[in-house]
């Protein structure tokens, strides 16, 4: 193909609207061909062939491709190892520039460095942009230039920075209200005419998206949460978010994870409607910058003294936890919800994680890996941060001696047993197992184990 084009590489930003990298690509002087690569390095590492996240991505790409085809363009979809795919693409197209949005996970950073090196060798610029966070790792720093490692001061600085570039805009009701530059949408739709037209494409680009079967996967049969939530839910989020028996959370996690919605748009709504919901989005940025600044947290506790913790080796107990057969109804309900739907209520995530690490004294990395396998909205930074928080070894961690009592948590947040009875129908019958460990005993054992670990660290 002789016509020079720009390629936009979709990754965790599967939408056309308010897409930073796509907007900049469309504003460039060349027509734009969108691209997605099913990454063999990632897919080969997934343990289940019925992985609903692959199905979700596949569905999102089908919608993107249809929208593009309605505009007379298309979406180029390839399957393989990214570097090899890019080597092939450069033989097929006259690529003038590549645009994409940044990803901050260690594998993604390594992958992008290799691709950039390949492109650089052919004098092709590789343009990257911030898109799935509001503030990147170096945008919110202490006065001395070091990263925040405690959430509360980070969140204060985050909110302060929003106001450093504030403007006034009209809201949906036509009223003037403050608006931060950092939450401004990218008007991608105004530039859609810049997409490369199908008539100008070689036959090699006109193929269908590989089927799930061709990728080695099957439909999981799990329904996906809707992409929209009511204004009322967000408005009342602070009052409803802790109760798993009601529809009190947005369940937008999978859409944030794969970028089918804009973080800027949701942050604008949250800023106007509910500070608690906005705080959840700040936590996303916080854990993202922790991973970027301290990539060792992927395999090690953030706090070094926890390296000396002697976790128990009890695979049978881990299996009971995974299956939701611990004898603690709120824990079992959460695990069964996860296994069935790929989702677990946020409050219950904390309870189940605390139970594994503190009642059973099993390594937080086991639970983190299980959630990574099962959660539709799995995000390395947030999952890792959440598990280290629960285990007491992360940033801004709950102290090791804060041990959730599952029975008290159930009484407080599921007082009518709505959530428990939905997922544990045998609750209250002779078929339901006795608790696998007694709470008072487990608490004492946990405190002793952590005390011993700290003593070893101090030696």
C-alpha cells in the first residue's frame, strides 16, 4: 500500500468517543486505520478457555468494527505476538505514524518499548497519550518530588490539582458550573472523517475479526453489566455501596478496565453528584501510580517487613475458600457470586480477602491470583493494591491487627440475609458446613504470626 497512513492501536480503550490517542491520531495529517491485536502472550497464559473477558473484548471489537464500517472504514484485527504482528503490518502498509494510549503494567511497558524500538528503526514515530487515568504517576507528587504512598494525602493533592486548571462550562441544564481542564473530553467524533476509507484499503485489511474458537476460547455464558447506570444510583452511592443485597454499586469496573467508557466523563458526573464515588476513581489512580513507581509490588509486599511472614501451607483450605465452603456465610456468598458471575461486591471483596489472609493465614498472592483469574474487571494495579490492603502489607494498609469478623460484617451489611440466601441457599440447613476455623482462635493465631514475622524482620 503506497498511501501513507497513521495506525491507531487499541488496547484498554475500546471506544471511539472521548479517546485521547485516537483523537490525536485523527487530527494528524494522514488517514487513520484502527488496529487491535489479540495478544498471544496474554491469551496463552489464561488458565480457562471460557474466559469471559476475552468474550467481552470480542464483543466490544465487533461493536467498534460495525460503527467504523457504518462510516465507510473498518477495524484491522490481528492475533499473535505483538512484535511479530507489527513486523508483518509494516510489510503491508505504508505506516507514517503510530498512535496509542499508555498502559502502566510491567508487561505492557516492556511490550511497548519493543514495538517502539522496531518502529524507531524505520523512522516511524510512536505517539502515546494518557487516557485511562485522570493523573499519571508523576502528576501527583509530594513537594520533594517523591510519590505518595498513603491514600489520604494523595487524594487531597489529587482534588487540589483538579482546580489548578478550572474553567466554567454550561451543564446539561444550561447552568454555568466549574469544570476542570483535566476532565475535559476529547471531541473525537468531530474528526471521524479522517478514518481511512475501506475503498482505499488492500484486501489484507478487509477480513473478519477472528472468532472465539479461532482464538482458542469458548463463550463463558456470563452476562455483562450494562454500560450505563442511573443518575440516582451515583447520587446515593455513599448510602448504598456497602450493602451487597441491593443494587447499590455501579458495576462499571469491566468497562473501566477495557475502556468502553471514559474515565473523564464518569469523573465529571461523580464530581457533580457524589464525592464518595469520585473517591473510588481516585483510588484507581492511586493504585496505578503505586504500580508504576513500585513495580516490585507485583510479587512482593509493599512493606518490606512482611517478607518475613510465614504463611501456612494448606491447599485443602484454599480450595474450600475458592469453592465458597468455609462455613462463614458472607464469605461463601462472595466466593460463589465470583465463581458464577465474574463479579464480587466491593465490601465482600474485603471480607473474603481478610478471611483468607488473616483467618486462614494463607498467602495473599494466592487470593490475588484467584481473583485475577475470575474477575471480569481484573486490573493488576487495583487487584494487587486491594489484596495487599486486606493482608495489611500494602500502602495505606489496614493494620495487621484489624481483622474483620465475618459474622459481624454479615450482621452489619446483610442484616436480612438477602445476599447470603441468594448465593448460599443451604444456609441455615443441616447441609451447610460448620465454620472451618473459629474466629477467636483464628484472630489470636493471626496476631501471633504477624508478631513473630516482625520480630524476625527486626533481627
